[in-house]
């Protein structure tokens, strides 16, 4: 992922989605060969020279001021995620300091917290979409065909994007697969701006680009969105259709996201989630019996 190419690709993609009339310009003369704003039009609206903007789009100006980036964001109608992404791409030296370690570590209290949550599917997701921990219900909801203990082994951890694009079970889980896939690509784009040139992310994107034409096409479109909250429809192989609300809680000290899934009280989705819990989770009496047996084990 070449930094200059990333910045130029992002700016070109945002210019292409704006028509001249959207920016208050009147189109005259010959028919346009490409959609969207021209470089000189964007430069004029942002109050910079066309030559300067061209250098910026080509990655040849690494000291763009806040005022220039804010002006471009305003003209291009970038949202908060896209605006932050533009800053990261335009200032790779600042972002490069945040390069991630090869394998992310999970603090023991945080892992215990995830495992202690019983009635709400919960997963802990790392910088690049690796599932660092999940509780029993989160595992049963999203990837029951995976070994539950895989998250404890860094080399075997499931990755959200790999699951969505390369795993047939996961593809069948999401009726709105294209939307789910786009969300995963957009999250990886955010990570690419925050952790430029990280070898782990470069390897992941390279693998997905080679193995999935759909990923390659979505990656080229340069979507940018962070993880927050929303509604997720699922077609679970054990309990059928569900519509769950997810919340993504960002943990800045750990650079990861805690995601939970809940159903509206009294809804068919709540009944399906309760059924899944009954099918996959040990009962309290079984848990108590196992504790007693363990306590009496002479070993």
C-alpha cells in the first residue's frame, strides 16, 4: 500500500462522486471525459493553486496545513471518518509512529470480562479485524464452525474480513452480505490510514485482493467508515433469522473494539437469541457441577 497512491486514490475517488453543480459550479463547454470535479475546480473552491493541489494529490507535498485539509474536506463533503482519514494519508510521518506490533496482546482482565458476559454475544476485535476474544454466545452466533480457543492463539485468530470474503459459512450468515463486506473494507481503510505500511495489514490486504475479486473492487472504491453501532440482520443455521443491534465500544488504551449484540425485548429475534443460548451454553447447574468436580479433583 504505497502512501502516495493511497492519498491520490482517495482524493480522486471523492472528486469523482461530486458533480460540478453539487459544488455550486456551472458546467460549460464540451462534454466531460470523466465524472466529478476537475482538479483545478477543486483547487479553486478550496482556495489553493491548481499546481499545489496537483502535487498534493500526487503525494509530493507532505506538509499540508490544517487549513488546506479542512478546506478540501469541506468542498469534498467528507464526513468525520473521511476527514480524519485524509489527515492520516496527507501526514504519513505522524501516522507511521502508530505502527502495530506483529501480534496484539489482550490484557487478562479484559479477556475475563469478555468471558464473564453470559447473555449478550460479545467479541473483542483488534486493529485489523482479528477477533482477539469472544464469549461462548458470540462464538455461537458468528463462527460456531471455528475452534472456540482459536482466539487464544495469535497465529490462528479468525479475522473478520477473511471470514466475510473467504468463508462460505460466514457469507451465508449475512443476508445483506454486500453491506457487511463494504463495512469490513471501510474499517480496514481506516486502519490503513492509522497504521501505514504495517506489514501485517499489507499482508492481509494483499491476500484478500488476490483471493477475492469482490474485495479488490471494494478496496479500489476506497470506502472509509469506523465501527460504531447499527442493526445487523443474520440468517443463523441453528435458529434462523435475527435482527440484532450492535454497539462498538472503542478501548483507546488497547486499540481494540468491544462489540456486543442485543435483540429488542419481546421480539422474535430475542426468542431466537435465547434459543441459541439454550442450545450452546451450559446451564447454571452444569456449571456448578463442573466447579464442584474441579474443586474435588485430587490433581
